[in-house]
């Protein structure tokens, strides 16, 4: 669970009133997310807006026009709310502020069994995003470069964990637990890093074409309204990249079952078009997602950066991702079998 930031709530309410002309009276913190903080602001007239805060300028200038363009194409996304001067980004207390329309519905984060109609709707949503590429390409600044900027820092943290003098424990129970979890797996983590780099090199050579990718489609970023509309939230990571960047989430991650991957692809291609996919590119994203998450949380604990999430929750995420590593090669093999079936000719 996300921890509420040390924020001047009165200052945020005043920003909403002064800059956005919203008669906001109450803020409710939403304890979800990894790299941002969110509130629902209630207004005196009964309306609500969603307020997103970030420390590192996460919403780049291209993201807001992209959301507007996608909404115009009937892709179900939250629309940004303009301030009194027609702008979208403001700041308070050192946080960048983006205000979005409030969408009534329920997140799919806690879903454990996905009925066929919902699973098919997700496939159609991914297809709609990819199909919008030509119309919005000029609005997307980021491209998939297959960079791995987190690796050098992570490698240094692993070295410190292996060297008892490099990461003093003292009486810090969280640091001691982290070392107990990671130290026996340090060599396996280094092998996984080497495998990721090899998969990266192959993906760079292959890269046949790019589509608009959301890059983080899972239950927390999917909201289903009362009328059944499925909204895709949190476009911070949007870029142009291979379709595998979005599709890998449905090929056997902890969020979606591997056994239904072929079924999902059928619905995705029926709504989009036939695409040529590569199992090792899926593997690149399997490894990158797992290792990047591990790096973020392990580095944060090692550097005592635990203001955003409680240490127990962070250790639980690390434990889950460590358990994922031995399964990744099997998932690549499973994807390869699905893609090799005669019903999936190359595009």
C-alpha cells in the first residue's frame, strides 16, 4: 500500500480552487501506485476529480495531448482537466500536479478470476491502443530503445549485499531481512541480468515495427465502470515499441494465466490485425519487468528510501519477484509453443 506523502493538503485544495476553478472541499488519499501519489478531490457541487502527484515530472508534455487524442478516438482513458489558462500541469509543495476526470467504477487489481467477457474486453482494449498508432504517433515522444538504466545501480547494491561491510545492518530488521532474502540468490540474480542483456541485444536487432504501447496494463490500471466500460488508466510510461511490450503481461505473468495466452491473442488479433511476434522479445520483457521491480525495491530498502511504501510491503514484493525468476524460462518456452502453432502464420 502506498503511504500518503508529507503534503500541505490545504495548499493542494487552494491550487484546485485557484488554478482549476474547482470548489474543492475534501481530499481522499488513494493508497495505490508505485511512482506517483493520488487523491480524489470532492467539490461542493458533488462532483469529483482525480488528482495525481509526481516527484520526477512523470507526465511529460506529450502525455496530456496523447490522452486527449485517444479519448477523441473513443479509447476509454481518463481525460485531463485544464486549468484556467488552458494548461494541464502545475506544482505544489515540490510535487507536479495533474488533474484528471473522475471515473466511477472499480479497479480490477483484486480480481482473481477473470470471466471470458472481461478477458476478451481487455484484449480488445489492447488492440484499440495499438490500432491508434498512426493517428497519435506524432504525439508520442518516447521510443523503445531497449535501455536498462537500472542495472548499474542494482549491480552495485548486490555487491554491497554480498559484502557484509558494504551494507551495514546494525539493528535494522528490514535491512537484515533483505540480506537474508537476497544474499543466497545473488549469483542467480547476476545470471538473470546476463540473460536479460542477451535478450535485449536480440530484441534490438529484430524490432520489426512499433505500435503505441501503454507498457503497464494490469488490474490496477484497469477500471470497469457500472455500464461495463473498461478504462485504461495511468499513461506515464506510454511509448512507441513492439507489441510484445504490452502483450507480455498476458503471457503468464502473475496477473494473467499462461494457459489463456493463445485465447487472448485470438481476440486481440481479431480486433486489431495479425502480428508477427517473437518469443525471445517476450522473454526480454519478462526478465526486464521482474528485475526492474526487484532493483527498485531492493535499492530503495538498501538506501533507506521507504517513505512511499511500508518496509513489510516492500519485502513482500521482493519475495514474490525472487520467486518469479526461476519460472521465466518456462514462460518463454510456453510463448514459443503458442506462437509456433499452425493457426498463427507470420504477418
